[in-house]
C-alpha cells in the first residue's frame, strides 16, 4: 500500500515543474528495496532540495516589503523547528534503519513542499 501511494505521489510530481530531481527518481528506482541505498538517495536529494529552498526563499523574500520580510524569516524559523520535531518523532527509541529512513524521507518531503510554496509565490 505504501509503495503504491509513493508511486502515485512520484507520478503526480514527475510531470510538473515542482518535481524531485530526475537523479533522485532514478536512484530510488535502482535502489529497489535496499534500505541503505534508498537512504543515500534521500540524503543526496535533501542537499538538492535545501539548495532550492534557499534559492526560492531569497527570491520570495526579496519581493516582500521590509516588514513582511521579518515575518517571513520568523515563520521560516518556526517551520524549520516544527519540521524537525515532526520528523524526529518517526525515529522512535530504537532508531532502526527503517525509522531513520522514514524520518529522513519526512524531512525531505517537508522541505520539498516548502520549496514549492515559495516557488509558486515568486513572480
């Protein structure tokens, strides 16, 4: 079920400009069910998404009046903290490879969606 759902999500984003990188999609397909390889894919894509997040955050911020820029910075800090807390709950006490992967994938997804939020708002 989870695999099927992920396939749908990937399919929906693959046709848009708001997609994970092609390298990530290829990496995940090649990894199949090998958890350590999937984790490597997620870590590499997280770097790509972090770079895009910084880019679109700066572009969006530059379009705002000064007083709104400060609000944006504050809300971004809150988002970072909340996303870390939300995704770290997936780790649990044992910190198995699956839990680590789920946590990393959660943070990647949250970063991806925040990036696209800024990207959609840039004129």
